[in-house]
């Protein structure tokens, strides 16, 4: 007995309707004229990459943080107007931001 049969037994009067495709909404990010700062730090002995200087809304910056973390498959957070990524990924992050139309500035070693 598969799942469909079990559901028919539980809900005999239910008739499934046509399925609608789920549409993903593409969000436009505010592209600024000033460069974003991409720097490398060690915090508690562990390497971190910090991105600062975004002039748009915090929601846009959070969306950008999620995209970067997903593309690089790394952990990170958005805190106090900065994206903190675990590991030294400055070059890759700068490439991702340039593809999106942002200017970046490399700070630190």
C-alpha cells in the first residue's frame, strides 16, 4: 500500500486539484557606486572573511549573504551590517560580487 492509497483511505471525499508550478521570485539587489570591503581576519585562531560597506537595505544584504553561503557551501552569518563567512574565501566572494555588478575592495593581507 503506497502513500496515495493511504491518503485515499484517510480522506475518501478529497479530490486532488491541478498542481500549480512554484515560481521563484527573482529579487533585484541595490547596486551601489562605492566598493564593498572584503577583508580577512582571524577570530579565535580561525580564518574568517568579512564583507562590509553595503548601502542598500538589510534585507537585501541578508539575501546576498544567503546566496554567497549557498554558492560556496560554507557557514556564516549576517551581523551588525556585515557578512561573516567561515574560512578565507576572499577571491571567490569578490568574483561572485563582480558577477552581480558590485565593486569590491580587498583589505588586509
